C-alpha cells in the first residue's frame, strides 16, 4: 500500500487554469471528496491557523498553545473552523447562517513522560475524532543531522481514537508525509513530500512567524491531516527544546 491507496487520483482537464499536476482524490471504499483545495499559505498565530498573514480568518483552532513552554497538556484538540455554514432550515439558538462553526477533527497527543513509557504507541501522535478523517498518525523521528531532525508521518488508515490498538504495525502502516530539513533554502525550512517523493508543502520559520506553504492541490481530509501533523511537529520542537527540558528538570 501507498498513500495513493487512500487517495487515488486523476489529472483534472476541466480548467485550463489548473496546473497539469492538479489532482482529485477519492477515498478507498467511499465517495469522491467534494471539497478539493487549491495550494495556500497558512500561518500559525497563537492557537489559530490563519489563511494569510494579514488576514485574520482562522481555518483551524487548537484548545491549547503547543508553542508555549509552560503547556503541560498531554492531549490537544484540533478543530476546523467552518465559515460557509448553509442557511439553516431550523433556527438554532445562537447559530446563524453567518456564524462560523468548529468541527473537532483530531486529538494531538504527547503523553507525560513519554520518553520513559512503554505503554504508549509513540511519543507524538494524532488520533481521529471522527471516522471521516484519514486515520491515526504516528510521528517518527530519525537521528538528527547537524542538529536537525527528520520526520515521517506514518498513517494507520481509517482508525480513530476509539480503536484498540490505535495503530497498525509493520507494512500495514502507510507513509503519509516525509519531512526533511531543506538545507538549500535555510536553516528553519522543511520540505514535506508524499510517499512518491512529490513535494506537498514547505514549512518555514522566520522571526517567530510559523508558515506552511501548501504547494499541491488536495482534498479537504488530506489538508486537515497535513496541518494537524505540522502542528504536532511544532509541538515536538517546543517540548524537545533545551528550554523545555531545563524547565522540566527544575519542577
């Protein structure tokens, strides 16, 4: 299996404006995704992921600041902010057609004392809060090269937070994203690619501004997983920093 098993694609010819690499994806055993998203530039601001640096439109929301050293949470809720709410046939108190609604998609997890425990599936992982998501994702790290760590996001397709075990093992796992430092661009840059080595995103940090440039067209479900994994990787950087470890020793 590869990531293509989850999202088989066909090149889109309907619009001359679309890049020849534009693809639509279809979930295995399910209906084609209706919401195909174009490339975009996303920014992390506090607990929100925004569409554009100067536009304060939140696309995603966390219930805790994963970039804060003082954050002691072991699980953080990841929500999608849905702005295009259709007109409601039945009036619900406090909700109108223009009211953004939050949809809980994932749990980001970094269990307490994870480095010393054998009863958890990984030190950093993601579980799906709803079955419509791609599945559960385990973040694996490789040995640091020149003090930079590479990552692999391994997918257990269609599993959720309620499944036991949470993750598949061995060849049942799929490589969802391969994340490597991009030395050609700069020290604080990562290149994200899929299982076929095609770039899907570029991650950058400059002057405490965290940016994810999504470079390929993809379905909503895959974009959700990409952003959640990006935030989990940033959580890893915070929790594994020298400052965080020093503070942990003092407490």
